[in-house]
C-alpha cells in the first residue's frame, strides 16, 4: 500500500481543530486498525481522529 506524503514532516491536530493538541513529526504510516502513525522524536504515536497538515516546500 502507498501513502501520500509518507516519510515527510507533518503537523497533526488531534480531535477537533479547536482542541489545541498538536503533534509534529514524520508521517510513518497506517496502523493495523486504520489509525494514522506519526513518528516524533522519541516514539510513534497513533491517532484515529484529527486534522493532518503536510509541510509544503
């Protein structure tokens, strides 16, 4: 399976856009349950709902 922007820097806003809980890292993939995987400095986090913003160069 291919994932657009995999391996690139992204910013993910967890839950609703107004939640203020933001995570920055590298788009690592999709987990077995369909969750989005973001690799931060020390760990890979998984997310079910939120807004993904890819960095554009």
